[in-house]
């Protein structure tokens, strides 16, 4: 990537910025996948030495954390969000679908977010929200946390599986199985089972 400008008929290097590092990394991930997103590849695309990257990101884990936030941005509720149902379980259904769609828009999006979530489970607000909704639905705090964990694992697992199969299909290793509509229907079916189970789970002292 050329990072130069012309001044007094001389070409001088422009300073590397954190935004350039993040945007270029996101482009590599989106176009080629996580396997191609090495610090060496990133430095090559930016036309810098690998060591220059560490002035802007501490390590690859931090970089993936930033990319995870970007991936989930479309599914992250903001304080001005007005499109919310009064039914907490409807909110959970809408959130799960929004997270799935956000992950699917980026190649290997589920794998990147899963890595970040494993390293720091509380770092991604889109994945923290389900616990609040389960609590709003009346589940005790510990059960709300458990239910949210199950929901997040379901979303990340199903999307990761879908993206892996898509990659293998593109490579000619697998034949196409479900189409997009079938994948969505299968996801919604499993989501419905999970939410129905949470809605009917006994609370402590109710047995």
C-alpha cells in the first residue's frame, strides 16, 4: 500500500496510523479470511516492517479484539435504540438474529469473535446484552448468565460451522448442502428451542 505524498518534487513516507492498521487488517479478514491475517501479511500490505505495527496494536490478540468490535457493531444496541419489544424473549430472538447476520457479513467472523470472547468474555457488549435480557425475563442472575452463555455459544457455534462449510464448498471440498434460507430456518428452529427451554426452566425454590 502506497503511503506517500509529493512535496517539493520528492516522495516522502507518511506516518503509519492506527486507523490504517485496523482498516487494512479488516480488509484482509473480509477478503481472505483469518488464516491470511498474519502480522507479517499486514505489514507487507502496509509496506512497513512488522515491528512498526506494534506501535499501534500491542499484539494480534488486541487487533482481533478491535476487529471483533467492528464485526459486531451492526448488532450492538446503543442507548438511542428505540426498536425494542416489551417481551424480553422477543428481544433475545431479535438480538440473536442480528448477531448472526453481523458475523456472516465477514469471512471467518464467528471464529474471530469467538477467540476474543474466549480471551475476555466481557469485552463485547453485543454478547453481554443477552444476560440482561434473560434477567429482564425473570431468570435469577446466575441462571440468566448461564442462559446467556448457552445462547452465545449457540450463535457462535452455528455460524462458525456455517462459515466453515461455506469455505470448504468454495474450495470444492464439499458440495453445497443447505441454501441461505434453509440455514436461517435451521438457526431459528434451534434458537426457538433454546429460548423456550429458558422460558420454562424452573427457578430455585420452585421445585
